[in-house]
C-alpha cells in the first residue's frame, strides 16, 4: 500500500493510498525519539509502571472522543483523533519519564517515576472527564456510569481470578502479580466491551474472535445447554476465553520475571494496556457515540 | 542504569505538583475544544450547564481527596 503525505489534500492522492498527516508524522518521530531515549537509560520497570499508564490510556480514549465532537484546527486534528490521540497520550508521560531519568542520572536512588507519571495521568484524566461532560452534555451522564462500573467490576473479578491463579502458579504471585493481573484485567475489560457492543449493536460489532466462538457454540450446541440458551452460552464462553488467554499469557511469562523482570513487566504491561485500551475505547464509543 | 531498582520515597509536595501538572496538561489538551462551551459558564450559564460544571469540579475534588487519602494510607 502506498504511503503518501496528505499535504496536497486527499484529492491529489491515488486510490488506495494511505493518508498520513504531517502533524502525525512529526508526533510519531518525536515519540520514537522519546522511546529511544528511555530505552537508552535501561530504566528498571517496576510492576506498577503499567498501572501508571492506565489514566493516560483513558485520557487518550476520551481525547479522541472530545476531538470528534469538538473543533481542533484541521492540521492538528490527526494528533487528537484516533490513533493519534493515544500516541499523544503516551508521548506526554514519555517525555516526563525521559526528563526524570535524565535529571536523576547522578542520584543514588531513582525518583519513583511510576508514581509521578500515574499521579500526573490522574490529573489529566480528571480534566478530560470534565471536558467530556461539558462537550457531550448532561443527558448521557447516567450511561457514562458504565465507563466506571465496567472497569471496577473487571478489577474486582481480576482480584478473584489472580487469587485463584496463586493456588497453582506460585511464580505468578511471586514475580508478576500486578503486571499479570493487569494483563488479565485488560483481557476482561476487552471481553466485556466486545460482548456489550454486540449485545447493543448486533452482528456488526463482532470481532473475528467473537465470531469464531459463536460459530463453535452454535455448531456444537445450537439449542443451548441445560436451560441456558445458545446466545448466553457463547457470550459467557467468549468472556471465559478472553480471560483464559490473559491468564495463559500471564502464567507462561511469570516464571521468567525472576531473571528478566524488565522484559516480562514490559510484555505483560503491553498486553494489559492494549486489552484495556481496546475495551475502554469500545465502551466509550458505545456510550458517548 | 547504574542505580539499580531502588526508588526514593516520593515527597507529597512533588506528588501534588505532579497532579497539578497533570491538570494543566489536560487543560492544555482540551482547551481549544471546550473554550467556546466555557464562555456561557463564565457568564452564569443555565442551570443544566452549571450542574455539569459542578459535577466536573466535584469529580476533580473527589479524585484529589482520594489521591491524598491513598497517599496517607500508603505511608
């Protein structure tokens, strides 16, 4: 697929060409530089680092919705709509992280950058929530509770799941309880969001994975099992399958966290962040539009 | 990095400053969009709009207090 800059406008591009705005290219380049700087310092990655990025993920998701409803200058719009909103939301804490690493090179103890980044994210997220309420209006406030209730319920369920994993995978508890739990949490939020989407929007909201699970259940038990109809059955199986994938990834990687904690924390954090981002974005689009 | 994995205990002032910095970043990100909507709020606005503003302020206050509480508990 040809990639061309859309400086001359969409009309000048050949059919099938992917448009990338100059602002997005600049943002991507700057983000790559920040990532390279952070990587060069080889900083320790505590398990809570992934959690510190949760408010920034929420910030990115809300930013994309606010941008879709509001009016940013045209040349900046790609930076604030998807997927640019998420890159922007990751770029800001990345710069802060790189700056803190740079300033603390000569110190004996590192600043707890994960705590500062997380706290900063909570502040940014609070403003974004207020902006979303102002932009969308008070009519959808009740529905917006879903955006709080689903992650909280998923968090409680993750706690129970993590406790049960501890019975058969001590490595999970010893070395990757938080990042592993975060991976399960992300898978759970993504599963709930996908299930909610196809419950509300119908077949159009199916993903390849949910279609596959539904196909298998409808082929094996088209009439349901012991009083549970096929729809309920495959929705629950879909959720269980999502959680199973998260649990599988977390328990497989956990033993390596003893010798390579940075790599394992980074991988599990990435898995959890992608799952949470996809799920929260789906919920947000469903609730706010 | 030479320091290993030891982290300094964060000072409350710095944590609070991080939160304030986050508020500023959030405001900078959304101000171009909500600027027009804020004008009616500044001039009194309708009851519904005032309610929305109050909810926003309350949510920020609750998050701030929750953060402070968590910090106190963790020490």
